[in-house]
C-alpha cells in the first residue's frame, strides 16, 4: 500500500521558517513534488525534485525562499520554507510520481498524494 505522510505544518509569523516532511512508503518514485491550495484558489505548484540526480524545479513565487530536498535512505522528501509570507498560507500537499512525465508542475502528472498539512503565516 502506497502512503505519503506529511508533517511539519503549523502557525508561524511573517519571516519565520518551517520544514515540511513527506515520508513515502510502499514503492519507489521517480519524482516528488509539493503543491499548495489556499481557500478559494486552485491547487498550485510549489516545487519538485527528481528522485535520482536531485534535479529541482521551483515556482517563481518561492524561488530563493524554499528549498526542496530528499533523503533516499529514509525515502522522505522535505520542503524547507524560509522568509515566510502571509501569501504562503495554504494547505501544502506532497505528491509522488511513479514515472517522470515531463511536466513537473501539473498535478495530473502525479500518482499519489498526501493528506495535506496546514501552513498559516500571520502578519
């Protein structure tokens, strides 16, 4: 059974940092991504990482502030979020793809999703 279990969300103030974790189990993946969804908005791409080679991709609105990484031994992905802003408030989801389909920012290209973790940034 494939599972993605997220952790690390919470309530922080503007400028603070958080690190999200996504523990994967059940099978190997080619790519892991993070998406977020704020109330009343569509789910949007945040970052992704190729499991082999560590190639990373970022949305422009998080580039330079967020860092995605993975630990192969633990089969866990991470999203380090620095200099958080109120606009970063959302439910953050990790997602995993069994094969790389080329469009890392498209939710439909991911096969499995975590349950989501709330990140709230107060001003």
